[in-house]
C-alpha cells in the first residue's frame, strides 16, 4: 500500500497534472458558466507561463540540497563502505533492446564512488535498487544494471553487495539494514544519493539504526538563481522534484 501511494505521489506532484485538471473542469463549464470557464483557462495559461521562472523551484530544491555538507576527502577512508541508492538509470527497456547500461542525469550516484573504492580497496559497496515502477515491465532491476555497470568499470565484484527488492526510499533503508545486519549499526557507511533526495534518505536510514554519513551528489542548484532565468520544461521538472521531496518528507514522517 505504501509503495502504491508513493507512486501516486509522483503523479500529483506534477504541475501539469493540476493544470490539466483545471482546464478539463473549465471545458466542462464552458457552455453554462462561460465567464468562469474562460477565467480558469486564461488563469491556467498565465500560471503555466509563471512556472517557467526557475528561481522558485530552485529555492525549494536548494533548501534540501544545502541540508548536508560534502564530507572532506580525508574522511572517505574512515568508513566501512559506501551505500549507493538507485535512481541513476533510465528505463531498462532500452537496456533490454540495445544491451547498454542507460545512465541518466543522476549518474554521479554511480560514478563518484568508483574513485573511492579504487583508492581504498578494503571498502565495500552496497547498491540498493529494485524495479521501482508500479507495474514491472521488463523484469530488470536497477541492481542488475548496477552489477553490469560496476563490472564494466573493472570493480572487484567480491566487494560489491546488491539489493534488488527495494522499490522506495523507505524500502532501500529497510532492505540494506537487513542485508548488512549488525554491520549497519556498528560501522559507519557513506550514504550516496542525490542532494535533493538526501534529507528523506538520511531520515529513513537513521530510523532503522544504520550509521550513515551523507555524501550528497547530483546537485541541481548553485548559490542562487537569477529571476531572469527562464526554462519552462526544466522548471516543470524541478517543480516536480521539489514538490515530490517536500511532500514525501511529510508523508514519511507521518507514516513512520
């Protein structure tokens, strides 16, 4: 049930979903309440234009991304290993068709730990990610794609543990805690995920007793965003990211 609700959250945090709903209601009212319907149609169009101002969603994302600092390089080797959360792969259908591992714009989750593991061979790596879709289509989990990616990069797979059942951030934490057992509580691990996703991730891993040091990657914002920065498609995507995370934080807290 919780997983289904999380997938529903992905739909309702899309601004175009609500604009489409407003426009649909306006069209239904067009014959009987023409003035109201026209106001809704024009108002929705104006709101769509304003949503392209990137500074607004960036402010919401920045407040999440700035929550945890990046640990210094000297601290990396003091950890037992790295926990990497899924989310860096595109839809696996392209892999099934073409046989290439499809990294997306969160690829830093996968690539950055490679440097640490080569510099500190004793460190382990835990990757957590199943097939996080409401209806599985390909049967290929993110863990399987991670196995192929790390093998292609020449990583010693004897030091890699793969968790392939989790479908949400909460399940990531629960499954990794099960996989590591007492090591999750007794040793400190680097937790790698996107900076905007880190607050929710840290809260879930702390809830299951894991000792984690957040290492945020995949930043989407800088120190500030000029109000003149306008990009409708990118801004809509950032609105969805920000709303999904803020609502997710609240929902996870209420359901813990």
